[in-house]
């Protein structure tokens, strides 16, 4: 009985946390996006402020706040993201691309829903200068 009394508000709290997430709202269609791919596990859309000719965000539908929250229980979501990336690349004829995940503030993570930047369409540098340090 006590469980029944407390379970409904608990579910509401859980849902509210997820609904406060920008990318959960994009998955739900509550906030518009330019979708490039979707399946049961993954949603991918164009980044609103692209830093390369091709700049997609590939995200798991399950809410995971950052890479540091990946566990044995939820890591299949990451495999699905990379499966989706390969499908997107093949479908769009993208032969070379970079996938980046920013985890935490110093790395530049601004949206706390695990996401992978897929960048392509430009010759990319690699080295300390490519970090774009802010200080
Ligand atoms: P990060 O800085 O790694 O957390 O990446 C967040 C990315 O989300 C940035 O590249 C933003 O440009 C992008 N972004 C923020 N809001 C939106 C939006 N409404 N639609 C598409 N991309 C967005
Ligand atoms: Zn979310």
C-alpha cells in the first residue's frame, strides 16, 4: 500500500527530470530539430551551430547524462549510436568522419544528455592545437 502511494509521484519526478532535458524534448518532438536518422534506440539531427559542413548529433533515446554514466546495464545504447553512425555515413556517402563526445564541463559538455558529434566534409587537424583551448 505504501508502495502504491509513493510510486506515482516518484514516476512524475523521474519524468520531470527527463522532460527538463533539451535532447529528451527533441526526441519527443517537443522542440523542433532537423532529423537525419531515427530508429528504436537512436535519434540523430543536425547541430544548430555547425562547426563543420556536416555536423550531426547522434544521441541514445534513453536519457544518460554523460559518458561517465555508462554502465554494463546501459552500454548497449552506445553500440547503437555507433551502428547508427555507420548507417548514416553509408546512406550519405560520407567516407571520412570524426565522432566526438564531450564529457563534463572542462571538455565543453553543455547539454547533459549523452551525445556524439559526427563531423565531416572538411579536412580536420589532429594535435594539441585542435583542442581549441579556452584558457
Ligand atoms: P556539447 O557542447 O558537446 O554539449 O554539445 C551540445 C551541442 O548541442 C552544441 O554543439 C550545440 O550547438 C547543440 N545544440 C544546442 N541546442 C540545440 C538544438 N536545439 N538543436 C540542435 N543542436 C543544438
Ligand atoms: Zn535527456
